[in-house]
C-alpha cells in the first residue's frame, strides 16, 4: 500500500489525494453580497449539514493553495453575516461550474452563469431561482483553520428559512431523492449524478469564459438550448471569427445548407449535438453563421 505523511508532499498534491479519496461531496452554491450590496455566487464542495436543532450548515471557502489569497465569498461572509446556500442539481451543473470562474471583484456571477436572482425573504443575498432547494442562512461563526495556502475557513450557518420546489416533493410532502436529481463533486473534473453515476465537467478556463451575459440574445433566450448548454457555451474564451465560421461551413455542406434554411430551432438543435460531444467551438460556429 502506498502511504504518505502530509508534511512530505506539496499542498497541491495533498489536495488532489484528499479530494480523490473523499467523495461524493455535496455542493454549497453560496450566494453572498458585499458591503455595497453587490452579489457574488460561487460553489464549494467542502460542505455538509451538521445538525437539525438548530439547523446548521457549514461550508469552507478555503485559501487558494497557489498564492494564499482568499475568495470573494469568504470576504463577503466576514463583512455581511448572511448567505443563501443553494442546492445544485443536474439541470444547472454546467452553469454552476461556469460561475466558479475567477471573475474580477464586483462581477455578477448570476449574470455570467445565466442564472436568475430571486429575492430572499429574511436575508440580503439572493437565491438562485433555478436551484431545487434554497437555504436562507445567518452566519453565526467563522473558524479559520490556518493562515497558509490551502487552509480551510469554516463558515457556520444557521438556517432561518428553507425553500423547496414543489415538483421535487413525494406524495408525503418530503423531498423525493430521485426527483431532486442532485450532483456532487469527486476528484479532478469528475462529478457524480445520484440517478446515474459519474460524469465529467471540464474545469472552467484559466482565462475567463465569456459568460452567458455576453451571448447574442437569440442564443441566450433559446427555447432549445438548456441551462447546461448555455454553461458550456459561456465557458469559451472568445467567439469564433468570421473567417473561422466561413471555413467551417465550406468544409461542412450539411451545416451550410442548414444555415441557408434559416430554421433557428433546427440550427440550435444541431449546435446542441456538438455540445453533447463537448465541442462548444463548433457549436458557436453553427450558431453564429449567417
């Protein structure tokens, strides 16, 4: 058996071993605000429930291992002691992943991920309207476990109000574990979907994805493309140039004929097939062709 002591390996390597061994991990999709009321949204898989009386949730926006900086969520939590923890299901997993991109301070990840801000009842941060369950929470304590890169920051929250979509309830009024369709984090790029098993979501670009807010309106409001489709499309660094689109159409007669037809529904469905194959660049070429 391979054995190691944490002191003998780098923080990055230890982090990979820990996350590869401890899973599936539920995801706290945490919505916070800064002192000026600007919203922030980011997912954290160091998360769980730790009591029912009082109802306690704890998540950890850890210090970055590469440079020991702290995350906007942590800074917001220290200044405004409220958070909404949204549960992630399969329908929004790609948008959730896109929101984890490290956009500049003040950038609204709701807009970037194409998610809807829903006013909370008892706290200031916004709920994610698309999430199947949303917990409005008061932050009662923050425990910093260390001061070096990779150290955790335990944000201890008391639930003050819980919102549950009625369509995920069973006949007795409890949450149906099939209908909620939860996803959880594994190691690397891997997630698990409770219904079906493991699947992969490429990590957001080290450069910034364009985001859903930068898409043409007909793509952003498509009746064909799903939230997950938009999440994949938003994770490209830039849109293809006209020359790239022309070269693509010249080498693909089927796509060229489809574009000539002008049938938006068929065009979007064709782009969706590229997204199913994890080819967002080709999806964009067909969506932007004229």
